[in-house]
C-alpha cells in the first residue's frame, strides 16, 4: 500500500537538486546519463538545474569565443547558486565540472548549507598544474587554484571520482579524509547491442581511439606499428587527434608506416561502435605519467561494453581492476614501451582463441561491474548515505 505524505519517512520526501553547469548532451555521456538516471530514480523529489554551455569552444580557434564560453560558464554558476539559495534542497549533486559552484556554496553558513556531493571526475589543479604543467606549481595562480579546489571539496559530504586509485590520490592531494571520497564508474552511451567477436582469417586490426593527450601514449603505438611493419597480417586503425597529433603525423612520415590508417576527425558514438566491431583488438592508454597510472579511460568502457579484446598499459588502475576478478579481462603492456606493446600484440593475436576469451571476459566484467545499473546503485547509495 502506498504511503501517504504524512506517513513517509523524511528521507523519502527530502528534495535533491541535480545540478549541471557545463556541456550537457550525449557527447558528454558521464554527466548526461548520470543526470538522466538520477532524474528517473528520484522523480518528483528531483530539482533539475541544468545550465548547458551550448557552443563548444574547445573545437574552435577563436579566442574570443573561448572567452565568451568561459564567461557564460561563470555566469551560469552564479545562476545555479542563486537558484539553490532560493529552492533550499536538502541534498545537492553537482556534476562535473562543479568546483566553482561548490566553492560558492562553501560560503553558505554550515547550518543552512545543503548536503553537497560533487563529481570531481577531473581535478582542475592536477590537470593544469601537475599533469600538463601549463602553470608553474610555485606560482600564485597555481596556489590560488589549489586553495579554491580544496575549499570546494572540503565543503562537500562526498567527492566522487571514477577509479579507486584516483580516489586515493584525490584524498592525498587535497588532504581529505579517506571516507570523504568515493569512486563510481563512468557512464557511457547505451549501445544497441554487444558486438559478438568475429575473427578475421586474413588481417587483424588493432584499433586505437583517443584525444591524443600525452597520457594516451600515441608515440608508443606508432613505435609498435614500426616494429610490426613486416607483419602484413597486422594493421593499425587510429581515430582521433589532439595535442600529439603532429607527433604521430611526423612518425608516420618518418618511418613510412603504411600499416597505419588514421581518421583524424572525431566520430559519433555510432561510428565508433562500428569501428570497434570491425577491430580484432582494441588499444587503451600507454603513457607513463602519474595521471595515466590512475585512470580507466572512456574508450576502455566502450571496448568492454562492446565485447572486444583489449591491451592497455600496466598501470595501478588496471591492476586494481584485474586483481579482484578471477579471469583475465585484458592484457597489459609496459607503459611507454613500443617494443613491449608489439610483443604483447603478437602474443594475443597469435595465440589460439586468446582474443575470443579476452573479449568474452571483458563484456562479462562490464555487465557485472560497470553498467548503468551499477553506477546508479552506487551513486544513490552514496547520496542517501548522509542524513539530511
């Protein structure tokens, strides 16, 4: 029998604000699908505050457009903050990138402040200062960014990241209590169907999809392709572009890597799924940076959901995923070693039934551990774990 409003427990009727200030469409699936899942779960309890940026300045060369989008982002944070002050929800889930809004909320007096939960998928300070080194770590700007982000996180009940290794790192970096951090898997676009493995009798295709930031290790893949030039039965398919795009172009030209076909334009998810379906083996990340050691990239989710064999860097994150699972989910290679990657590719492709076995195990792991239902269950348990 349904409970009347007076019979319901306080936690059953407490409102929860779901806030997204940033890109909000299927091209940004972790935010888009988590919001949709939470809206469906909480229904009338949910207060949806969605402030999309609209034009994507990251793909534009116009400096004034980037400035305009940044100003809009800051303005939308102020709008969201004002709306939170007026709507007075008991709980607030702030989607990535939410540091600015959480920082603003830190100025609400403690007794009046709602319970804040932030998706800290990518740390601004870590990315800008420590990983890409765009700002000197000792500079006033770096110190300001660190203080702003730490204050934002310390205001929140929970800081949510995507992997266990990243969770531990975030707690250490910002001097947070370990219990204040949580990890929940990313959400990807729902695929129409898992892709059954179909072995090619002639040529094996090794597929790499990526944005070409350094942690991807594109030079390592090019080196593996160079070492495997004599193998006419192995070819490389690369999709993407970015910071290291010219590096790859130079390596292809220098070593005459005719065994690489490269589509530089980013493709829709539907096209990526078709490319994955045509591949024999999918390649993850092979950088040796601290950040590469902590992440499990979006493309690896796509590979696993599609039921494909994977080779990725032997990182702490990969080890943490594999250690509690009895079967091999993927194969690993030493980061930044093209020689090792070439050897592992040959090992996987030449062994009897190894690609089929890895493909089946990857799909099984995704369905059991990384699906939308798993993300929703853990996220709602986290949001409901703190009394309002």
